[in-house]
């Protein structure tokens, strides 16, 4: 009986320690999703060559910023009024649909027949 009880307590303690370790490892990963806007922008620039290409105001009042790289990677981040940026999503295969500078001027100045 004692060995069964001891074995059960050891097993429970091992499970509790394992669960605590997993929580400790997961917490920094989740916390790393938000940081000051400047830090997020620097990290995206240095690690992924991403730069901000557009932004807009969400219904919540947060600023949503899109970062992209020439390689096609992208990150969407929400920036609070206090300046904290949180990553909303990431991916690759970004395609810029904005016409090159001057393309609209050429189109508008070309007479139609």
C-alpha cells in the first residue's frame, strides 16, 4: 500500500512539475507577441527585412500596420494608443497591388480615343 501511495505521489509531482515547466515555456512565447511598436518594427526589419507599407484605423481605435519584405513575407500588427504593438498575423506570398509611382500620372495624361 505504501509503495502504491509513494508511486502515485511521485507520479503526481512529476506531472505537476511538467505542467509548470510547459506553462513557463509557453508564457514567454505568448508574451513575445506584444512589445513596444519601435521594438516590433526593429525586429521585423532586422530579422525579416520587413518595413511598414500601410496602416489604417480599426473600429476598436487601434492602429493596424502592415509590414512587408521584398521576399514576400508580411506581418500585420495592431498598435494601441499607448504604443504597444501586438502581432495579429504573419505569412508570405505578399503581392503589392499599388501601381508604381508615376504609373497613375501616365494613365491619366494619356488621351483616350
